[in-house]
C-alpha cells in the first residue's frame, strides 16, 4: 500500500522522477501533509474534497498529479480544436495568474509537452484567444472570462478530464453560482473533480456533493499546525487609525497587509496613514488590471511596505514571508477571516494575524471565533487603552431591552460582496 503519512517522500506518493527532479530544484524536500494525503488518490482517479490550512501546498497537491496524467498520456492526450483537458477555476485574476505560474514552474522542463494558460478578465482577450489556438492541456481561469472565450469558440470544454475548484467554497458561493452552473453544463459527465480550500462551511459541503462522484473527503485543517499567531486588540471607537499607525511604527514590520471592507475605504485609510507619516498603497477591484498587477508584484517583491486591500487579496495569494496581516475591518464571513490571516505564515513560516476591534465589532468577532473554533484573549495597546465606558459595553454583553412594537430600528441591509 502506498505510504500516505506526512513523512512519505514524493516518490512514495507515486510521482514520476521527471516531476520529482523539478521539485528538488525548487527545494521541496518533502511533501506537505495535504500533498501526502491527496496525491496518491488523485493519481488513482478519485474525486477529492481537500481541506488544509492556508499556505500548506494545495496547489502542488492538485497540479502534480494532473501533470503526471498528461505525461502518462503522451502524445495521445487530446489537443487541437481549441479543446482543454484540465480546467482549474479560481475566484480572482491574480490567483489565476499565480496558479498558472506555479503549474508552469512544476512543468518547467516539460514546456514542449505541457501547455498551460491563464485566462482572466480585465486584460485584452486577444492574446488569450491566440494562446488557446490548437488546444491546451491546462487552463487556469476565472469563470467570467472563461465563458466569454467559450461563447467566441476560442475554447471548448467538452473534453475536460479534470475539473479543479481552487478556493472551492468561494467558487460555490452565491457570487459565482450562475457562471459556475453554465460552465458545469458544458463539461462532460465523466471527469475527475477536485475541490480544495482551507475552509468548507457546511452549506457549501452539501452543495459540493452534487458535483462529486464517490469522493474522498480529506480535511486536514488544524489549529495546532497553523503557523499564524493570532491576536486581537480592543480599541476605542474612532481610534483604529491611530492604533494602526502606532503598531506599524512600533513594530517596524518589513511588510504589512491591511484588510478593509470597501474599495473606497482603501483610499481613505491610505490618506489617513499618509498624514501620520506612513506611505501605503491600495489594492482593490476599482483599479485597472495594470495597476492591480503592478501593485501586487511590487508588494510580492517587497518594494511596497504597507498595502491596504479588500477581500480580492484574501484568497490564495502567496506572498513570501509576509510577517503580518491586520484586520482593520473585520471580514463579514468567518471563512474569509481564516483566508485573510492565511496570507501570512505560509510554507511553514511563522506569521501574525492581528484584528482591531471596537465595540461595534465585538459581537461579530465572537461569531468569527465560534465558527472557526478558537478563542483569543482581548488585548489592549499601551497608550490607547479602552475607555471605561466603552470597555464595559464591550465586555458585558448588553441584553437588548424589549421595545414596544413598531419602535425597533430596521436592520441595515449589508452590501453583498462588493470588493
Ligand atoms: P500553496 O498553499 O499551494 O499556495 O503553497 C504555499 C507555499 O508553499 C508556496 O510558496 C509553495 O511554493 C510552497 N510549497 C508547496 N509545497 C511545498 C513543499 N512540499 N515543500 C516546500 N514548499 C512547498
């Protein structure tokens, strides 16, 4: 039987020497737990639901067996006629580019044998159309652009052998339902389906069952294995910016990624930090793709020290040795909390996930803790201690007093996923 313990080597998992040699060049000395657990089963053709902590090597876990499948088919694998053989769907443009680059890196010495293309919106469609001519082995795509390319016959999905949903819970969430259904309707019935994410909320797991055939559910998320240290600071209302600036100056982190909940809040906070002597760049969905790509590249290379982003940066992005993520605003979804802090502490590095909460956030942070099954001590920042009045309101859960009928305030409707 194949050894699937975390101590297994890549060879034990059934990977061929050509791929292993490349992994040695990349200094992947040993498979990560998710790679050990899923690679043999993917090679056996099983459908998989794979859950593992952020930054734990999920990309290689699905990419390596796909590459092996392509190589084992030799020249017989379907190409031509704009067909694609293996389709990886991701939620953001940047992730499409990153995942495609990882696949290209794993198949670097097989460039003439494996054709991998990233397709995503916000950039000209023509180069993508040209690249897809004659078919393609692996396409990494965001759903909207993929459907555009399908409708102009630049890509055909009828011969897809493997479907991967990376950040699967996000791909199965409301924002992508319509596009995903259209794509699924174009795929053949018989295919291998692989779902990966660090979070699988219950309602998503049941949705996923419709996509899968006799799937193995391998969930390896563990708080003990997480290398992200989490801390939460209670602050006075109206003092978050001052506390944030203080923390950045005090700790002199090499780089800081700050999350807010709205595009305009990125610019607003950047201006406020500038006034306090901190230069920050922004990353959000209202920027042109050119600016988005440039900012992310500069952040990844360390040129940008402080980046303020919406949740388009929350999923999957691999920023090497990012020391700290700060939730200036709490994310609406508890799953997104895990993804945000998971930009730090990747590939076994120690990371830090900080959250600033004022009274308005207190209840929501409790929900985030409960859903993600952890509990943190509320800390205070020296010099910015919470006023007694606010502290009381925060610490003592106030029972809402019964109001006479008709006098209650209408609950404010939250804006849906505006990144
Ligand atoms: P991922 O979760 O796929 O984004 O991977 C997170 C980081 O871990 C990336 O920088 C990968 O290059 C790196 N990585 C993935 N697998 C391994 C491995 N077996 N050994 C060392 N680094 C790895």
